C-alpha cells in the first residue's frame, strides 16, 4: 500500500475485510489436527513452519490446506494458498 494511492472508501473496505479475517482466526477453535494445521497456516502462511511446529510432514500440511474447505477459515486459507501456488502448480 505504500506505493499505491488508495481511496478512503477502499481503505475502509480493506479494514473491514482484514478485521473479519483477524476475528475469524482468533476465534477459531480447532478440534482436530487438520483444523490445527489450518489455523497455524492462517497465522504463519508457511508450510515448513507449520510442519515443524505441529510435527507433521510437509506433505500432510499441503494435503490438508489444499483439500476442499470444510469451514470458513479453511476455505479462505485454501483460496489464498491456491492463488499463491498458482504458477508452481501449472
């Protein structure tokens, strides 16, 4: 954002979107390893970090994140992950 001028309305919309995401992550209550992976990835945005932190394989983290979303946070994380890895997966 430092290099782009942003309108006030757009800034307000972005704040609402980011606040929604922060609340979604902070209130997420994992009840399984898969949900724990989703939450940690939402916080860290790094498969190696999540893998190490939760003592699961890199492949397991990728499998969980890229699987069809089962809740709102999973769907959001998967969408961002798929966008982030778009060029690698081609």
